[in-house]
């Protein structure tokens, strides 16, 4: 990644499916100028790849702890990753 940019893979647990978490995540990411993706997992968690300016990624990480109305986030784990070629935009997959 170029200087000042960061990529993280995030896994969210708790009540994070059935509450529009993926749509909310995309909206928040777009507001912050981030790229990446978000998807539901079979175990009830949500996984996301978040790529962008370090400050914006940090802000998004803080926002993920709250989530949308109706969500109850009990855990947020993340790891720095190399995204390869940075994705265009932010999309919901799966």
C-alpha cells in the first residue's frame, strides 16, 4: 500500500445479520471514501475488507462497534492485510 493507506479484514460478531448491517457498512464506508467489500458468513458473523486512508479506516473501525439500529455488536476482530489491487468502490458480496 502507498504511504498513509491501510487495509484490514474485519470480522464482526453478535447480532449483525438481519439488521441491514451490510447496507449500513457500505453507506458508512462510502461516506469515509473507503473501498472494499462486506458479506454475511454462514456462522452468523459479518466479514469486511476495508481499504483507505489510515484515519478513515480507524474511524470506520470505531463505527463498526456501534453498527446500525437494531445491531448488537459483541466482537470486532481485525488484521492488517495486503489487499492486492485496491478494490474500486465498496460493495456487498455474498
